[in-house]
């Protein structure tokens, strides 16, 4: 990991690293916020997975999360949303290709060589950031926005022993049933759709017998993508007595202004789950 920038922020450091990913077979960047408490020893880490068209920088620039993370003693790890580079497959559409990795391992060409975001986030990157930064990797939780909310839910639900809590802002909860997800899964995973279920939060909730981490979801009622792409009603139907809270926030849209409005509550909730 090559440190490419480090900026003091609320007493801690907003860092950005460049590294080679063996899994994605390309150069990647990742942003890590370290709170002031990290100067004294390893701190718990919250992952933030971003949405379509985002890089590792949208959240650190727009969400205003560092103030809360500094108060709570939490690190925030912000990965990019796809492999990148001239030799990496891409698409003209904003919802496919670079910037739109959907947190799956692609099995179809021309995507399979580089688009392995599932393995990157769950296997490769934790080792790299854990080695480069003073993080307590025994205390992790995960959150995300939109496509990244989908990633946070599916990765968190698949690794219930790794993450103390899962939260999401306006997540895609049922990609098998909405246009963004059907397009991405058809392109990256192909047929049969039965292979898609491992990447659909509603399907995972329906089939899981495990003790799951608590889940917190905020969804803006004025979100343009609400009815067609996000469909929180489909997840609400799968709650079945589990520790899942879905909050409908009147007047809020899909933007980072919405995330900034509630990120402090999400981080405080993660800190409680992480016993900070
Ligand atoms: N057509 C728009 C769509 C892009 C968009 O809204 N991206 C969201 C995430 S949507 C789901 O994953 C986002 O977070 N954008 C970045 C930001 O900083 O707001 C477009 O092409 O712009």
C-alpha cells in the first residue's frame, strides 16, 4: 500500500492509498479515515461501500462523517466501486462497468478477468488495510449507499460473524427484481438466475437460519429511485421478527445531503454494536 495523501481532519487523518490488487488485476485506490484514538492503538473499523458512479472519494468529501468518527473513535474504510484502468472492460452506461462493480465476482466475459469486487472487499482488501493501518479487525461493521447498500447487506449477511452491525442508506434490497440489478447480474453473472440469489439481500434474509447482525436502513421518501430500483417494501416483508429497522425519512432524496443528515446516527449505532 502506497500512501498517496494524508490530511489532518478532526484530530485524525484522512488517508488515501494506492495499491495493486491481485484479485482485480489492476491498480486501485482506497480511502481510510483514522480517528485521533488510532494514535494510541488499533481502533474498530466501519466499511462504507459507495454507489453507482462513485469512487473511494465521494463519501469522504461529501458525507461529513469524519467529525462523528473522531468523536466515536471509529475508522472508516472506503473502497472504490469497481476495478479501473485502460485495460479494464467498461460500458458507456453509468450503471455498468467501471464505477458499477455491484460487489459480485463476474463470471461472464469480458468482465470476469477484473470484476471480482466480492473477493476484493471480503478477502484481499481487509488484509491490506489491516496491515497498513492501526485497525482492530476483530471489530468491524459495514454500511453503504444504494448499490453500496446492496453490497453492505449481502456481504454482511453472508459474513454474520465478521460484522457487528450492518446499515444502509437507500439500498438496492432486491436486485433480482429491479432494473439496475437485473441488468448488472445478467451482464456479470449471466444465467441461471439461481446463481443470483447469493447476491440478493431479500433472498439471503429469506433463506438464512443464522443469527444475523442488527440492520439499520434509512430510506428517503423523495428519492427518485425509490419505487423502481430500491423497493424497501420487499425487504420489510422479510423482517419476520429479526432486529431490522427500516426508517422512512420524509422529504429526503438519494443524494449525499441525505447521507450527511443521518450518518452521525448510523455511526453512533455502529459504535454501540462494536462496544466502543
Ligand atoms: N444518473 C445518475 C445516477 C448516478 C447516481 O445517482 N449515483 C449515486 C448512487 S446511485 C446507486 O448506486 C451517487 O452516489 N452518486 C455520486 C454522488 O456523489 O452523488 C448520474 O449518472 O449521475
